[in-house]
C-alpha cells in the first residue's frame, strides 16, 4: 500500500465539505485546491488532517479529525477502530473498511445514488436517476452481512487491519460487518505470530467456515498446526501460499459449501464468491429476470467464477441450449467443473475472456458478464457485439468501470434498458449493480 507523502507544514485544515466523490471521499476546497476528505458529510464544517499531498500537488487527501458543524445525517459509528473521530483522539488513523459507518443508512444509499449518477453522466454521457436498493428487508443497520473477511497480523501476533492506503496495522477484536460465524471464531484471542494474513469464509447457509492462514516467511508447519488446533470446530483450517498458489489442508476441508436457488456450490480456498449474505440470491434473481434465458438459446457467462449464474442459466436453456462459462482463475474454474458436473449443455473454459471469445466460433443469443473491479474493457465489449447477442446482463461492482464500459456499448448502438443498484456493501462506499443492455 502507498505510504502517505509529507503534505505541508500545517497539515490540519478547516474545510466546508460539498459533494460526495467516488471512492469513499467527499470534496472540499482549500485555497483553490481540491481536497478529498474521508469520514465527512456534505454540508459539514470539519477539521481535517492532510494525509497525502505535497505543496505542489494538484489535490490533497485528508481525514476528518473533528466535526465543527455536523450534518443531521451523522450517526455514531458502530465500530470503534473505524471511527475516525475516536481514532484521532488516540493519535492513530481509523481502520479501513467501514468508511461510511458515521452516516445514517438511508443517507448512505442517497449518497451512493448520487455518486452512481455522476459516474454515468461523466463517463457515459447518460442522464439517469438512480435509486439504491437494500439487499434485504432485514438489513440490521448494515451490520452482520460479510460472509468473507480478511485480516492482517501485527508484529505482536494479534489480529489486525490496515488503515486506509497505509501499511499501518491496527489491532481489532471484533468485525461488526461480518456474519456472527466469523466473530464466533474469536481469532483475536490467538497468538498468530507465524501468520501474515488470515482469510475467513463463513457461508450464509450455515455450513462450516473455512480459515485460511497465509504464513509469514519462515513459519514452521508445527506452529501453524498449533494455531489450527486452537481455532474452534467445526471450522476447517488450511494454509494458503499465494506465491506458489498452493493450498494445504490442516483440518477439515479446503473449501466451503455454498448454496443459492436450489443449486449447490463448492468454493475452494480464496475462490471468489459474493460477500454479502444475500448477494447470491439478489443478483441471480436480477440476472434471470433481466436476461430471461429461454430453452434452446446460446448463452455465455463471462467471468463466471464458481458458476453462480452458470447453473441457473443452464437450467433455463435446457439440454437444447448451450452455456459457455469462462473464468480466468484456474482454481475457481476447477470448482466450476465440479459444481456444473452433470450439465452437458455447459462448456467450461478457463482463460482470459478476450482470448476465449477470440477462439470461440459461432454466435450468442444472450450474455451475462460479471467482471472484476477493473471492468470488461473496450476489447471485450466489441467482441461481444460481434457475437450478435440481443441482450447483455452486466453485473458490476464499480460504477466508474461500468459507466466507462456502458459508453462503449452505447457507441456501438446498444441501449440501456434497465439499471438496478444494490447496497450489498453497507457502511462502506461500495455498491453493486445490474444493467440490462439491448441491441438497438
């Protein structure tokens, strides 16, 4: 992570905050210079500490350390280590990962809608009103939704998390955004000395969690085994070596059992799965309702992961149709082969989407794509256009990359028929969307 640069001799500024900006920031100005402020709200007057930016920089970044005039939408943060005002009193930065926790939940969604609208307008030239839907009726104040959580380990062996855009580690003893099954492991009570990072997955269906230990250099198998013995059952424990892409079982399984819409999935190690407990069901319903796959159609599921969308698409097109399922990660693609076993209408291909589409012969009737945060890009959009589908369902986790890609589709004559935005990351600035694009 980047280190903060030396800002100025007087790093504290009094600022009046204006509009929200993509990325969890709010815009303020100081002597004509834009300052991107975190942990603030539009209309507030705050004292902010500059964290990045030299005197000749075009913009600065800053953290709110004191609120001089508060917004009526400001609430008490539900997680002390992530509360910027409390952290400032102790002289340390807040933990990242809950940067909207000081904002009332309804206002969070209003701000996210404004951010999405601005990205559409600026990057795609589209004027469209957006509303952000909660993931489910029981949102619990935006807490207890993460079925995946990642932690660092500090020099004393304690569970920790990073401050935003910093290598600084801050110990934590609870993660209120996580589902109870993650907190019930009480990993903060363990001495994690030989570990550099911990990844936890706890499926929403209540099946056994999986704890991945990423070893520090020189960690001995004996010490890693001792940590595994102290992690409560029925959690499985494995060692993950990201450099070697090697997964070693210590106890239980090296995968978790997920389920959605009557389909069962196994997700191995660090394999991708939607984080919010309700996200798989919410997004699958949106995809099927939008794309409306029909028996006999030729469909592609791109960036398909472990097959979350592939399985219901295959059921919809039946044995008379086909589904091309493309995933870049070798491990996740192997999961897809297991999850989709017994569906002969599915062709599973592991590789980069643009390369697979280049080799793929024949046309398509419909496409579903769920790219990573960077988006699909112009080349993939053009390749899809040339495959002749009448409809594309685009699942996106970043409004900027989606708006950019939407612009590419519009240039080729496509139309944005429907757009839904979901609050699948409450108390953070992130959001998920589903767009239905149709050929003009």
